[in-house]
C-alpha cells in the first residue's frame, strides 16, 4: 500500500510537471502561436516518454503490492473468524493484526477521486485542444469528431507522425524555399484575404500536424493512466469493503474482550480449588488443543507445539551465544584496557557482564528477526523478547549509574524477583497460553515470587539506597494487589497490572538515573558557571534561585519541566506499552482519549488531564524565568541610575511586577486549560456576572484589601522595608492582595489587613532612605561643664560610626552626631545626643551607645544625677500627763 501510494504520487507529480509548462499566450500572429505551442507540446511529450518506463516498472511493483494486500486481507479474515473466546491472547493478537492492517490501509490509500478528477480535466483539455487544431483551415476532414478510444488515438498519431516538424528554427527550416524566404511568408495570407478566405500556409500546416501528433499522444497517455487508476480503484474498493467488515467485527470483539477483562472476569480461585479436577482436565484439554499435534500430523503450523519448542531452544542458543560473546569481550578488555583491571571494575564485573550479554542478545535476536521475516510467530516472539531485554538493559544501566560498588550487587538482587516474574508473564503472551491455564497457575506463581520478593527486601533493602528500597516495596505491593485481583477471578487484568508495573519500574529507573546524572552535571559544570557569574556580576546575585538564570536556564528547564513531565507521561506511556504486549492497544487508546466525563459544557478525558498537568510545569517555568529576568533588568537599571556599587534586595520594587507576571502566566494557563476542556466562555461569563452581583457586598472588605494591596505593591511599600503601625515596629516579610506580613522587633510574625495600614497611617521608615532620627537623652548634674561632657560623649560614640556588612555607614555622615542642651530638669541638666542611624541597626545601636555613654561619663568623673528625695523625720516632744 505504501509502495502504491508512492507510485501514484510520483505519477501525479510527473503529470503536473508535464502539464504545468504546457501553456501559450497571445503571440504576434497565429503562425507564431503554433510554433510556440509545438515546442511546448514536444517538451511535454518528451518528458512523459522519459517517465513512462519508470512508471511502468513502478506499476509492476504496485500490482505485486496489490496482490499481497488482497492475500493478506483474506488471511486476516480467516484468522479473525476462527478464534475461540477462551483463548484471549490468540483473539487479541488477531484483533490487533486486523486493526493495524485497516489503519495502515486507510492512511496509505490514495485519494482516487481527486486523481481521477484531475485526469478527466486533463483529458478533456487535450481533447478540446485536438479539436481546436483540427478545425484550423484547411480543416482535417479525415479526423473524426470524437477521439475517445486508444486504438483510434494510436491510428491518428501514426498518420500524423510523418508531418512532424523538426525542432529547428522557422527561418533555418525554410531558408531555401522561395515561398517562405525572407519575410514574404505573409504574402499568401494577404492574397487570401483579398479573396475573402483564410488558410494556413504550408509551414503552419506542418506545425499544426506536429501539435496534433503530440496532443494525441499525450491524450492517449493520460487516458491509459486514468483507465489503469479506475481498474486499481475497483480492486481497492473491494479490499476496503472487506477490511472494513473485518475491522467492525474486530471492534465488537474488542468490546467483548474489554468487558470480559475489566467487568465480568473469570472464575475465582476458590471455585477453582473446590473443583480442581474438572479445571485441571479442562486446562489439559486446552493445552493439547493449543500445543498438541494429534490432528495436525500432515500439516505444518508455525503457531503450534513444535514451533514453540523450537523457538525456546533457539532463544537458549541465542542467549548462550550472547553470554559467550560477552565473556570474550570482557576478558579481552581486561587484558588490553587498564581500567578493566582495577578493583572498581572487578566489583562491578557481574553487572557489566550481564549488561553486555543483554545488549548482545538484543543484537543477535534482532538480526535473526530481520532474517526470518516470513515467520510471523518468530517475528512476534522475538519482538517481545527484545522488549524485555531492553527493560533489563535499562534497569542494569540505572543501577550502574546510581549505585557504588558495594550497593550494586544488592541492588541487582532486590530487583531479580520482579524481573523474572515479568519474563514469565511475557512468556505467557509469547506462547498464547489459554485462559484456563492462566487461572490455574498464575496465583501460585504470584505467591512464590511474592515471598521471594519479601525475602529479598528483608536481606538487601537496608544495603541499597532508600529510593530503590521503596521501589522494591512497591513491587511487593503490586504483586500482592495482582494476587488479590487474580484470586477474585480477574487473572487477565492481573497480568495487565503486573506487566504495567514492570514497564513503570523500568521507566522510573531511567528517569531517576537521568536525575542523578543531572545532579552530577550541576556539581561539575553548573556550579562552576555560577561561581564565575558571581565573580563577574557581584551586584546581580542574591539569595533567590533565579539570580543565576542567565547561566542556569537550561539546567532549570530540565529540572523544572523535563523531569516532572517525564514522570507524568511515564504512566500513560507504560500503560500503552503494557497493552501492546497483550495486543490491547486499541482498548488502551480508547480509554486514554475517551471522555469519561462528557457533559454539555465539560469534556474530561485522561489525555486532556495529562496535557493540562504537563502545561502546568511549562507555565511554572515561564513564570519563574520571566520573574528572574525582570529582577536582573530592574537591578541593573537601578544600579545605573543610582551609580551605587551595591544595592540591597529590598530596595527593589519587585512585588507588583512579580504579581503581574504571575497573573499573566497563570491567567494564560487558565485560559488554555478552559479551551482544552471545551468549557464555553459564555457560561463562564454568566456565572461570573451572577457571582459579582451576589458577592459584591459580601466581599467589600476583601475588595478594599485587594485595591489597597495593589497600591502598596505599586511602590509605597516593599518587601524588606521597616514600618511602624499602631505602635508596632517591624520588617515587611510579605505583601499579598489581602494583608501585609511583618516580622516584629521581638521576632514575632504579625499580619495587618491592607486597609488597616491606611486607616492607621503607618510609617514607612525606609521609603526615602535607610536612616531614621534617633535622640538619646543624657542627664548630668548641675554644675557640670557642658562642653566637657559633650566632648566625652562624642569621643565615646566615635567607634560606633562604622560601616555595616553592606558597606553603609551606621551613622549618617552628613549629619554626624550632635550633643545639644535640651533643658533643665528637676535634678539634672538634660542633654540630647542627636544622630541619624540605619533603621535595622536601631535596637543594637541604642544599647551600645547607652553603655558607652555611661562608662565614659563615669570614667570622666561626671556625675549622672538621679531623682532623689530627702526624708526628714522629726520627733515631737512628749507631753506630760
């Protein structure tokens, strides 16, 4: 079918190439038009002749493909209609073959109607061209009015062939003819005009005959191609009808199989045990029917017992060959390569040896599969064994990447039971084991491998990484669940669940290995780039992860998008691969794309939910990158404007921009999700209008806080600012659309509604600059020299005039420290130490300054008075009685 499609497409391209150049326009006269038309027709005819041989050879290939298609269709029909219901694997294989054949046929089938319509237009055009050439005077009366017929076209072409004009110029061809010499070839036309008649001159008549010859030949070629297309189309219509009937029947049987696997089930295991003899005899009968040769002594079948046994021996031979080759390669490498003689390799030798054997087994089996394409059973079985070998390669590769030499052997042991049980399940599928045998032997096998898995976890679990121990425990849980499913009568469903977990475990191993390699890449490469960027752009860096987005964007893309999406897509992918093992991909695809919730305004399917979840990680990364890039842009712009060498993070107003970016990103994600789920926007607008009317009054405070929050984010308040509200001082920790959260001086966290900040007239202590006024009261005794006290205090506070960790002066140098007389108290002369200090240094500065002032005044002998009261007790004289 694909070959025929290529052939037909090639033919159509040839036709288009030939016809596209066949066009003439108004020349200076009719004779010139005929000459140009002759050249165009001759060119098209030569191209068609060149392509004719190629088309004929491809037509032979197409005929062989058509015969093979008809035979395959008949074979599939016989195979499909002869399958028994109790042999589910045989039935699903036949259903899958018919479904694949039908899909392949419908996808590769040519649009015959369009091609034949195109050819009809070309045939009609050439037919009219021949008629137009015929009636040119002198009219060729010997030509019939209708040219519909290959024999007549051949006869006409033979008649006109002698009149073909050579492919020379007009003047060179008739330079010796007196009648057409020079420019007198119009003389005859003028003479005829005088007599009121018109006839082509002799040269134009020859050109007309040449055009007729080429036109008739091209007309015949197009007619032959159309007739051939119509003939093939009839065969394909018949084949399509038969395939469609088989496909419709297959879809009905698929529904029955789906109902049998997921709804009805089979007999439960307790019933089998209570009637074990009857079930055993039934299983023996099915075994003999499937693999016996009692009634097939004179017929050779590749799907019965001897072929299965022969294939088993062949697999053992291939495995032995792969093992021997792996041993030889490893021994050779140990002799010639120094690394293979190290202690590290010797501890990993067993795993590497098994990995090499698995790879060689895949290669040998794939070569044998390509050689034995005529054996359908061998092709199918080899494909399944290659899949299992690839799963084993993936697990071994993951263990070699993630485990050290001590953990490797324990890791191999902990996964051995689950992988061997997976091989048993795939073997069931290869030999098309009957349902009665599955129900009888599958639960006991699960018990045996379940105990083996538990013992392996108990012995090896503490010696492997925690993640592998978790996977091993999950494997045991899946085995237990499969056992429960099987004993209640759903053995076929249990097989599906178990083989799905084999694929899922393998894919998880690969993703974990990729994640481990990604972390190693970060330590070896990304961290070096980050350190180099930090040294080059010291002003751009910060505590935020996005500070290094210019060098970590690719790593972040893989970590934030690719790895989570791989985890997400692994589930449907493994479900599809598991269904492919049992030829149930049609059911799997229907379940994946079919809307399980199909309401008038909402259509939910697994595929849409997976896509929406994947887009979540994409938009999360977009939001992260946009915020990080805006931060760098804002920071560099602020540095250029202020010409500062360093700027703190809280001095940038990023809150509003980050919220706007978040709204745009997640709003777009919401719109895309709404469109993906086919939710009408009209219904949303009606719902929104109703909610706005009903909740408007109830949400008054919320709306007020929202708008006040927008005002705060627009620049009035920034994260990191110090504010004072209602007697509480603290650092702004977070600003949302409803509240502002601050970290108080005592370390407690408090949240103020945004409206309350405006109602209580909060103070932003760091909005204009980072300094605030501080006045420290100091009292000295009356009689103290104020100038001397001032000098002592200034000298004591001088060490506090130093930069903080960001290089800013704790005390504003512009104002310095001033000691002034503030007034006269009851018992002291009141002085005030005035200065502007950094807001965040206020508490520590006050404590340090008071201590230094106290010590300095004591050392200088300056008395610090304190309020005191003299109490004099007078004793009244006693009176004599």
